[in-house]
C-alpha cells in the first residue's frame, strides 16, 4: 500500500508527534470507488461531508470523525431504488511504526483515511436493503412489482419456465 495524495490523505506533520496536539478538518470530498457493497453503496464521485479530528497520542495519530454520505442501491426483493442518508462515526489509531495485523500506520507523515472510511460505510449499510420493510417483492409468475399492483392475478398459471424467460426478456429490454 502506498499513498501520496488525494482527498482522503492528510499530512500530520504539523502535529509534530507531540501528544495532545490536534488539528480538525471539515471537508466535502468526492466518494472514492468501492465505497459500499454491490447492492448498496455510495456512488463514486458523490459528495461526502467529512469532519475529522487528528490528535497526536503517544504511539501515533488518533483519527476521529464523522462522514455523511448518500447511499443508493436496490431493494433485494423488488429491485426498486433505495436511497439512504448515512452518518457514520469512526475512530482509528494510526501508529507511527510497526503496525500489527489489523492495525494501521502512517506513511511518513501521511495518513490515508480511505480504508477507515470504507469500513465505516460498509458497516453502516444495510445488507438486505428494502424499499419498505413490508415490501412484498415481485410476482413469481410475471415479475411485476407487487407493491404497485398487489391484487393482480393470472388467469392461468404460466409454466414457471416461461415465467423465467419472460423476466429475462423484460430485463434485457430495459
Ligand atoms: Zn421493494
Ligand atoms: Zn404477476
């Protein structure tokens, strides 16, 4: 891993490794790639409001902050869009040297916040996003979204193999 610059890289040189010295930042940054899960995440380039306090402690620099972002995804039942405002808190110690497993270290004076932000956002995201907790999902026969059309029926049962084919065709046409 190597960092040089970027909106999530902070130079801690001004803290001078003096315990108790701190610096705060308020920034709006563009979301990096991969912020979230496949089904739900923060779109790359969308704004993230970041509040960060960097504080020198004995062994390193403690990064404490909050990030506010807008996540989008799909309902796992009906595939409708789901959006959610996220406010995540994080706190992580960046060691001056010799990080162990699952520990982070500064690179020189540079602190790369991206892995911490990514973990915090992923933890905050619902793993099974739903447009509504009661979402009835899709009609198993025709793929219609049942929340839009809860009472629709099919005169004759369609052979399930054809229903699958119909769904595939509809997806292709979108
Ligand atoms: Zn839904
Ligand atoms: Zn149907």
